[in-house]
């Protein structure tokens, strides 16, 4: 919990003389990791976000392709798109970028 005085003046609460800000944060709360959240956080198209989600879930690319009913070539296309959008050069870097984005910004995304 954070408690901080609000700045005085009319910028925040016109006519108010004093104020206090209370902010609550639960560090054990983790937002649901969905392809939509990943797409939003990493600026990825839906297909690329689905591949990143599969990697975060520990799926093999071939298994993901089979389960999704798409070819491995399509999966690789989406993976290359995710690499280009995030600047990652490997699957490990891509997973690190996704985990970092979720840790840093995940609490600000909608569920």
C-alpha cells in the first residue's frame, strides 16, 4: 500500500485544499496471460501473439501447429513476425521479452 499527499492547487481537485492518494497493489496477483494481452503488450498481430502464448505455455512449434490446425510454415511466419516486432532473435529472447512485458505492464492491461 502506498499513501502519498496529493499536490495542492487546482490541477487535480479544483477547490480542494488537501488530499491523500491511497494506492493498493498485490504483488502476488498476476493478470491472465492471454494471446490478446500479449498482442496488446508487444504490439503483435493475433497469429504471432498465439505463437508467443504457446511458447510461454511450453509448447513445441510442431505440436502447436498440429493442435491449431495450421502448417508449421504458418507458425514459423508468425514467429518471424513476433521476432521482427519485438527485436528478438531467438525463441528464448522472445519468451524473455514477453515475460518482461507481462511483469512490467501486465497489471495495467484489462482482463
